[in-house]
């Protein structure tokens, strides 16, 4: 197991990122939120590794990542770690977080501390 995999396996997932959209009979089919346990969130799915396609490049990768829908049976977010450029591509459904709150979450997640 590499450093990334062990860090993902040991991480607790914030409540915001454990929310899954659902419909129920009690809400007459209206959308609501379920909050999953940490163990129910598959971080391997939500934080995949990607690489720039060859012979393509950034445009092809962004087209593929942005063109796929988020899985409605899982929490509505993804964070792709992109090899080759050491970039991060984050996709968060607007129902989960709007632009301002998403930027606030990302700012809190970033740290200058290497540990």
C-alpha cells in the first residue's frame, strides 16, 4: 500500500462529503439527504488517480472528466489527482455546495504543513 492509499484509508470523511442524495416514499419522491458512515464512503471511487491521455493533453482529460455525470447513488463529489502535471480536478454537485462554500471547504482542506 502506497502513501496515498494509506492516507485515504486512515482518513475520516467530513460530514459534507458523506451526504448522499436520496428519494423516499415518506417525502413523496422529493430529494433529501442521507448522511453515510465514514466506512460507507468509497474514497477509492471519489479520489481516483488520472493522467494526461496520449497523444492528447489537458483539453481531452478535462473534456472526459467534466463530461461524465456524478453517480447519484454516491455522495455527489469527486477529486481527481492528475499525474504528470501534479494537478487536482474537483467536481462537486451544486446541490452539495455552491461556489462560495466549495471554495471555503477547499481552503480549509489545504495546508502548508507537510504532515
